[in-house]
C-alpha cells in the first residue's frame, strides 16, 4: 500500500519572510539527499515564479534558466506536459480575429497605451475573459453573469430574471424580441470556444483542463505551491490530481493576501485543505 502524501501548510503574512522559509524547506530537502529534478515549485504568476527561481538559483550557484523546468507557473508545467508549441496557444491575433468576425470591439493588450485590466476592457475582451473565468471556477456558461465584471445593459442581454426586455424561457433558454440586437453573452462564449476548437488552439484554462482530464503528471516526488491563496478551483483540481502521486506537498500562502479574486482565486482552498502540519510565521520584518 502506498504511503499517503504528507502535506504541510506554511502561513506567512506580509514581511514574514515566507519566500525565505519556503526556500529553506527546499534547501532542507536537498540536504536530505533529494535531487532538484525531483522537486517542482509552482506559483500562480510568472513574477512570483521568477522570484523564487532567481533566489533558489543564487543559493544553488546555478543559472535561473537551468531551473525553469522545476520552478515555474502551473500553466508553464501544463504547456510542457501537453507538449505544446507557441502556435498551439491562443494569442492576441486569434482574439482579435474572432471579435472581428463576431462584431465585437477588441483591445489588443500589446498595443494598449495603458495596462489592460479585465475589469475595464472592451466587450470582446470581457467576453473572452468571462469564458476563462467560468473555466477557472468550473462554472457552467449559464452562470456568466456571476463574473465580477460590470456589464452595460445597452450592449448585452442581461439574465431574463432581471431584464424586463426578456420574453419567455429561463436562464438556459431565454428568448428576445426580433429587434433586440444586444449581444447574447452565453452565445458569444460558446462561439469563442467553438472558434478555438476550429483553429486547434488552446488558452491557459484549456491547458489545465486537459492536464486534469488526461491525468498528466509531473515526474517529481515533491511538490511546492507558492501563493496558494491565489489558485482557482481549476488549478486546485490539477493540484488534487497530482497530490497522490508525490511523497510530500508544501503549500504556502496567506488568505489575507488574495490578489486575483477577480480571476477566480478562492482563499478557502488554502484554509480548508486537509494538511498534516501547519507552520505559521508570526513575525513581520517590514
């Protein structure tokens, strides 16, 4: 009978040196004879992964590039496990082409004079972002209105239970008058997903779904997840798929430091995880 995976949760607030404590844990594993190739450290953002990679490389007297396969985002690991190439991944041009065909305004994030926020974009961007949010939070398309965006009711058809211009039906099959030319969001989301299928391309959420569905596993014995409070339900599903196949797991985070709630991050996933040990860093050095 296989030995159950040992799960440790590391809590640390701002200035508590959580990153240092995480790196110390990795150092301890290495001192105990674990090879770096048998450890996978994943984080929600590229910036956080890069910080851990740079600091770990400095400790090990290695180049950060040599650690990219073992210190990365979950999406980067999914990309590797699926053996994808850049041409397989959704790009801004794909989004722009779909929106042009569908008659939606679109803003290319690479050409914007300001940093784009998914909460303050054009309708085309919002529809694509909503499709991803539904995947990240594992919701049905009919739940599109629960996304934390603001919709202009002059542009889109709102759910029939709150839209007095709706006629018969329910949230799954609402009907509208023939002169109502507002955008039907669920229809547009399905259109975007069909477009991806026709073009043979995948987005970040699609990658994680495929890894989970195909039970693709990283070839490591130890898993570390940094900033666990920012993972989504979909990412948790991937983590839950990987967990039984490793010897140990370290999850590090702080439920009071959720940054990506608007993208579907759920701090309760950190709080409710069944763990063997809790390590709390009580001090702030700021």
